[in-house]
C-alpha cells in the first residue's frame, strides 16, 4: 500500500520523518528528509514542511549515515566469551539472548527478590521513554536507577513544578502549537526572554528548538541571559547576568526582591492564584540587590535593571536549563525562577510560559507501569525512605543511594543490571572510579547499545544491538508528554543493518516472555494507536503519513479547570494555588521558601581549599557535535571537535604560563583529568569551564584503559552525595580546581 511519507522508486526514494534516537538526542523531533539510493541511506537534510523545525537541522542529524554504517557498530546479539574487561565475544541469536536473560531474571527474582535487579539508562534518548516500562512491566523491579548524582537533569525542575505549580513542564511559548506560527492571532511575541542556565542553540532539548529564539529576536524580542560564559546568545543580550557558578538561587531571590519591593508584580494574578506571598515577601528581604551582587559577582545595577525590565515588560518568558538542576541548592533556585514567572503573570499566557497538566499524554502510561509491581515491592526501591521527593519528577531511584547499595550489597543485594543506551563511567557518574569498582560487584549485566562503550567492555555479559532511528518506527513526544506542542512520527527509511531492534521491540518481545499480561498489544503499531488515538484522532498509520501532528493549545487553563484532576479552576497542588510557600516541603523537613546556600566547595564556604584550588570550575556546556558522550567515533563530528577543552581567561592563562591549545591538567582534592586549553575571554578570570562526556573510542577498549574513559573525565573532580536535602540537585556546575600545563594526554 502506498504511503504518503515516502516518495520515489523502490530503491531510490525519500522518507519524511522526525528525529530521535539512536544516535542520541532529546525528544525534540526535528523534521528530516532521508534520501535513500539503492536501499542505502546516503543523505539527510531538514524537512521544510515540518511546521516547527521548518527545515533547520543540526550537524548530528546530517552525520547520521556515518553512524548507521560505521564499521564499529554493534550489529548482532553477543555473549561474552572471555573474562570481563577483555574483548572476546560470541555472536548469538536473539532467542539465545532472550533465553539466557529470562533464565537469569527468573533466578534472581526467586533467589533474591525482584529488587535484586536494577534497570539503568541514559538521558533523553528514545530508550528513556521506555525505562519505566522496561523496569516495572518487563523486569518487574522497582529499581529504575541512574548514576547522575541528585538526578540532576530535568527531574528537579519537573518535580518542583509538580509540587509548587501543580502543572507540567513550563516551556516558553514559541508558537509551536500553531500551523501559522508567529503570525497566529492568538500568539503574542514575548517582549523579553530570560535564558537561564541553558544553551538552547546547541542543545535543542526536550520540546524546544533553539532557532525559535533567533526567529523571535528578529521580530523584536529582547534577551536577558543568565550564564557564567559568554556565548553567541549572551553576547546579543540586553542584559547578561554573568553569575558565579552555583549562585542561581541568590540571583533569583535578588530579582524577586526588586519586583516585590518596587511593587512591580501582577497584583491581579498573584492575589487570585497564589498562596504565600507574605512569607515570600519576608524571605526576599534577606537578599538585597547589593548582597546578591557580592554573592554572584554581578554589578548591583545590572541585577536591578534586568529585574525591572522583565517585570515591567509585556508578556515575557523564561527558558531554563539543566544548570539549575546541577546545584545542591537547585530546588530553591528552581523555586525562585518559577516565582519570577508567577509574580510577573507570565504563566499560560500568549508569549509567556506554556503549561500542560502533570505527566500528561503518554507520559502517564509509562509512569503507570509501576502498578505492575506489588505496592510493598515498589515501596522498597532504592532510596525511597530517605528521599520520598523522588516519587515525582522522573520517578527514579536516588543515584547516590544506588552507589552505596552497589558497593555494600546492603540492605539487599543487587545481582543484575540492565544498562540501556548509556555510558556512565565516561559521562554522568561523579567519583567514576568508585562506580567502576562498585559495578564489578554485579554478577550479570545486559547492555543495550549502538557502539562498544567502556561500560559494555568492562561489564556486559550480553549485548543487544539497538536500531538507529533510520531503521525503526516510533513516536516522538516532546517533553515526554509533559508539554507536547506536537507529536512526531519516526518513520523507518531503510532495511536494518545487521539484526538490530528498537527499544520498544525489545520491551515487547521480552515483556511477552516475562510478564505477558502487561503487553497485550500484537504489534508496535497497535500500541502506538492505543496511546495516541484519543487525543489526536489519528491511528498510528495516520500519524506516519502526516509525520507531524500539532496539538491544540488553550491559554489560561487554570481559569477553566484544565490543570486539576477534579476539573476545578486552579492548580494541582495541596492548596489549589501556586505555592509561593511550598507547604509539602515542610513535611519533609525542608524550608518551604527559597533560600541560597554556598556550593559545598567554594571561595567562601571552604576558603582553605580555595587557597589550594583557586579557580571555580563549571562544566557541561553543550556542543553542536555531540550528545553528551555520544558521537565521539563519528569522523565528521570528531573533525569539528577533535579534543576536549577547558575555557580559561587570557589573563589567568598568562599567569599560569598556558597558551591556547596546550594540554593542561585540571585538578582538585578529589581527582584530576586532562584537556586542551581554550584561551578566550568568555569566562570570568576566576572561573574555568570544562567539557564533559569525553572518552576515546580509537584507543584500546580493554582494561585497564577502557577507551581512555578516566583520562579526560571531568567527573573525576566531582563529589559523591553533595546533594540537596530532598535528594535532588548536585554540584556538577560549581566546584574548585587548579589548572597547570602538562606535555600531553598520556605523558
């Protein structure tokens, strides 16, 4: 039967599709044209008919053919044939792999309980959407775990939003819901956008395309940037608040001080729809602009002017990023930024921050899969008793507690790990050598991957090959259903290379063996149809033909009872209002109001340590050429970004005898790694910025080298369990270090 998304001849044709993974990316759903010749993917370009991405596409998508046909790609199920840490593998069939996995799962469930199995995965990829289902509805374990301390990515923002705002993820309104975009009469161009702790042009994460900011700037939108680095966007901002890393909460409180004390807030909205203004008013008196200027290393007048500009503007919005999560004071920083949206009346209005109901759309299905597990088992998941706050956000286990469980094998043993689309040693794990040793205590590993990684090489007993998004069908849901402007179809465009399978297919096939009642659908298409039909009016074949389905949007849903489960006006919180004083925080022993605390290692909290390590270290700025630790073996991308770099101010570099391009060591009391110096005036003289996620696929993958995973690993300098009181937020973005010249990577 002819399909609308495919045009051409039997062997030479073009397929319209939306991107996701593998290789990795966040669920943004860029529109692509996949050009196939003689059955082989030869070129990728942007799809100008995609109503949101409009033909714009990043270099990672353009390089997709290199990943699909890479000689080092894993193409077949494999079983380890030698000792762990070596490089001897035996090709096996899928049935053989499933047989062994089923045998091991049933054995560990019976001997040690379902808690003895842990499901572990990477961020943002399509696999992320199915982690809960794989954990709860296939492996039937409550332990959906990770290694990122404080689960410091997206989860803190989502959790605080659900508790304080009672809504889904607040995304900036960039007219993505409308076919005619910025010309739609319902839309209003934001006067200002605050870009806080995010690199939207490089990352395009979740449900947002960074080029929309440029589009709106061309139409007159002005930028306020909160970023310790100078970037393309910050250099074009009307106000650049170049704060000391880790001081976001103080800055938010200082801006709230100006807005409240100068009576610049939206009285009508605040008085009708919020709870706790008087308590917040009292708290912000502790954070005068002068005090905040001293804390953040920003001029007092810049803070005041930026706060006034945002509050006195017409409808405006805040684009916030992972830097707020990567802070042990991050919960309070997130509260502060939410309150800036709230007090200015910029929630769910045209040109403000859009909202959806909590965990809406397919996101509800994936979280509801935990009901497949008996309640007493689910309550026994790692860290639940210490950190109940993890019940929301990403509904995962505490990574910091997970490391301790793995190390001690107490209070119950962890015998099996399923590792899905992640590279924890090279990317997310702080104190990576502790994790490296802890992982050795796991008896049986299943790894689901596109390429050999340090984790696969060191630990895997079974390796399952995953399909690229050119090789399977799927659905892209921006923000994992928390605020989805559109729904995109991932349309398979070529026959699969080798015997790879999609993440959902693996869930289906293994789920039907281990827990068949949870997987009643006959096909992946049937599953997607059931998930999308009610809200979109499309079955899955219909979405595939349409490629993109924009969602209808209603502004000011809080007035119409569209955010609460009982259908009443207001917000899905304990008070039914936005909580400027977070009542539920008190029950967990946390201050209900935002506050600032110094990072655990800083010039002011640990002055003795600062004397030894006199630079503030921030990390994790995004690059166009990689998604975290992925894409390191793609030739065209590695040519653009051949080495990891650390940005250092010219004055600082001169004082240390460092020139641009020199190999340097970055060191603190926890560890050391090596990178090349990038000497430029984009950071404060007392701040350096290092890239993350670096390893060397071209080096030996056997132990002890493991593709050089510890050589340029900035997480060697990151602490364990320096997290917020509620368990969320860790200081990846603010530590101390010294930098000095060395002769090379391996000297």
